């Protein structure tokens, strides 16, 4: 089994807010992230697929194809967007790094599984160089 | 839904790789420049990954404020700007980065047993000694409890 990772970067804004809570609790739990005007990050997405190299090509997947999947499923929807206001899966879900990793998985996994080659192993989302979250599917 | 949250921290410390069980010549052979009697230092990066369910109300595996407080209390405040050889944990263990990595894993794992941190699990500790070498621990090793 070989694991192959493709990295991509996008920039987006978000804020953390739980509508079920009073403002005071939101501020207490989420701190500066609760600013309703939002703030932004340069995110780095790492998409890892796993499989055996194809005997004919030596590829686990064609990297160009994986790049296009990321472009089509993630970049066009998320790059230079506001997660809370413009991205449908965050209409009622707080766009934490954990939830962004899960959402990225859900956007890409059916396409990668449908191609019949490598499987999606994990998605890692760096919010900054020091903060990241990862999702590995249902475990 | 289980997910993982990772965080990277910096700490600077000095160490000398030297074993009392070896002769001076054996120490020089084993550790080379790292056996310099006066020690030397590194800017270490400690990467911590925790795993657990994503809480519905916060969207988080762990609040980074809580994780930061834990790592600061257990690891950063203890080792940052110190000589690792003088820490009681390294009186009988050479402060290689393998051993530092395991010590950090144990320190964090032991504090995670407290009920206040229930719900998330320590997945790994990775310690980068320089940009070119790093070490990773997924368990506490044979000795579960530390002094």
C-alpha cells in the first residue's frame, strides 16, 4: 500500500457561533473566533489517498486527476468565500477546522471511491501552520 | 463523528548526549559532536495530535485553549529554556530526542487521565529536533508510569 498526498491552499473567512447559546457563552467558549464580522485564514488542505501503484503507470492515482478533483469539489466552492455565509454545509454547522475536514471528505470521497482506484485515506486541514484538524472517515 | 485536532508548539532547550554506562571513547563514538561536554541547543517543535468525537455544540474535538493550557503546564513550562540533562526525568535516561518524545507523550497521557479531559485521546507526539530530523511516538512505551 502506498499513500499519496496532494496539497492545495485556499483562503476563506469564518466565525464561530452557536445560535443556541447566549452571546456571553459564545464569547466565553470561542473567544476572538466569535467576532460576528468574521476573520480569515490561508488554509492548507492535504488530501491523502492510498492504494497499490498501477502496474502499467506506476501511479496510485494520476496526480493531475486528483488536483482536478480538489479544484472542482473544494477550490471552486471554498476559495475566497465566507464559510458561514456562502458555503451550504455550514449554514447550521460551525466551520471549525474539524468540521471543514469532515466537509472536505464528504465532497471528495464519493468521487474518489467512484473512480475505482485508490481510496481516500485522510483529509488534513491546516488553519495556520500550527493548528490543524484531520478526518479519516467513519471509524 | 471522530476527528483529530493537531497543534504545533516551539520550545528551546539544551542537551548533551552522554551515557555514564559508556567509556569516554564509547560516548564520543556513539554521540559524536552531541557528546560535547558543554552541551548544545535546539529549537524543538512539538506536534501533538488528539482524537475524539466532534462535539455537536462547539464543532470541536478539543478547545485549543484547553489543549494549549495542558501542553504549556506539562511540557513547555517544564522544558523551555532549560538544560534537559538537569531534569529529573533525564537523570537515568539520555536526553535524545527519541527519549524526549516519549517523555512528552507520557507527561501528556498521564494528565489526560484526569476526568476534566475526558472525551479525547492522545494519538501521537512528534518532536522535531531540527528541520531535518523528527521523532514520533504513538504510545507510552514499556514503562507506563513516570516518576
